[in-house]
C-alpha cells in the first residue's frame, strides 16, 4: 500500500467529495431519454403555436389534438405531457398557463391578419 501511495499520490485537487457525486444526477437532462422528452415537448409547443394562429378546419383539428395532449393528466405513458414535465422538473400548471397566454396572443394576431377585430 505504501508503494501505491508513492506511485499515485492523492492530492486535494483530485479528491472527489460525496457532494460531487450528487451533482452528477442533475446532469441527467442530457441522457437520450430526456433529450427525446425535450424534443417531444418542443415539437408540441411548435405545433400549438402554429395551429393556434390557423383558422381553417385542418388547423383547428390539429390544434384540438395538441390541446388535448397538453390538457391530459395521463401519467402512465412516458411521453404524456405530465410525465414529461415531471421528468424535466417543469411545473405543469405554469406551463399550461403559459400556453393560454400564447394562445390568446396567436388568436389576436390571426384576427388582425384576417381583418377581424
């Protein structure tokens, strides 16, 4: 053992503390499953924004589908809205409130673009 210490000296700069192991858990957002969850949420937000401004039948149907996904409280499916928010540490009511704000803004823009009031 003494020979090993002389070959590989342990200095304070190379010591790993227990706190450093706990910090690694916070970097799991870069794991493939979490990256996929971020991508799913990003895609849903993009579609919500796109279809909220549309007034045609197909746009309204697509918006209804995206809104149903955001409104669902399903947690058994790993890529449900609530499951993704929980895995990413997002507050579900806060995200939903943000969607309502975006929806209102998109509808106002769409009304202006079509000459509505």
